C-alpha cells in the first residue's frame, strides 16, 4: 500500500514541470510584450517620417507601418537581439510600400502621383514648416529623402549606412545632395536662408 502511495506521490512531478515551463514562457512573453510596446512608442514616428519622405500617400504609409509592426511583434523574440531593430521595421515597411506601388501601377498603368511643393507665406509655424519640408522631400530621389530624414532623426552616417545597406561615402553624398536640392527649392519658393535653416533645424553635420 505504501509502495502504491509513493508511486502516486511521484506522478504529479512531470505535470509540475510542464506547469513551470508554461509559467516561464508566459513570463517571457509578457516581458517581450512590454519591450515591444516601448520599442513601438519610441520608434513609430521616426519610421513614419522616413516613409513619408519617400511616399506622399498617408494611407499607404500607415498600412505599411501597421504591417511592419505587426510582423515585428511576431518576430520580436528574434529581432530584439539585433543591433538596430528599427532597421528591420524600416526595411519591412519600405518593402511593403514598394510592393503596393507596383500593384497600383499595374492596375492604373500610370506613374505614382508626384505632388508639387506646397507654398506657404509664413513658415514660422511649425506645422506648416513640416508640411512644406515634406512636400519638398517628395521631389527628391527617394534614397536622398530617406537619408536626410534619418539624419534629422539623429542617426549617424554609419548607422544610416547600416540601416539602408549603403556605403558611408554614399550616405554623405546623398545627404549633401538632399540639402543642396532642398535649399534650391526653398530659394525658388522665396524663403530666406535663416528660414531654411529653421526648417531644417533637425539636421546635424556629418558624423
């Protein structure tokens, strides 16, 4: 009888082990959820600005962002260990945008919409300044605009090169070309040098 009782006492062992593993997995998932939420809050608007520099369609940008972050949440246990998880999000969102543009081009058989620059009489207002800059960025080659926006967001040349798979020299060249073209557009619109500098206030020198 005592032998049976002893065997019965040992039966819950594997069950307890399974429960412990499940509890550990649940704790790990909760930790990853918190990490990803903080990551999303800290990077969403940065990625949005980068995408809008290359795509004037806000709805397309939002769709690309949502899909990229949804995929990122699923793959967070892996990409959380990357040097720059934001780079994975940017790449995924850009691929989504490219595929969507290709789909629309096939359906409409026309080139993507090319918006002209907005004209504003007073760019002292921060919202108008940002809208004006975005309109000008749409006139730049998409790679130049992306490099410029990443620079404004505080990324170094080396970080930008890694995120966009470019050479450091290419990053510096694209950034200089973007600034030069933006200054030309500003002058064509009648803005003074000081106004242009305020509009590009988020930029930094080469690093």
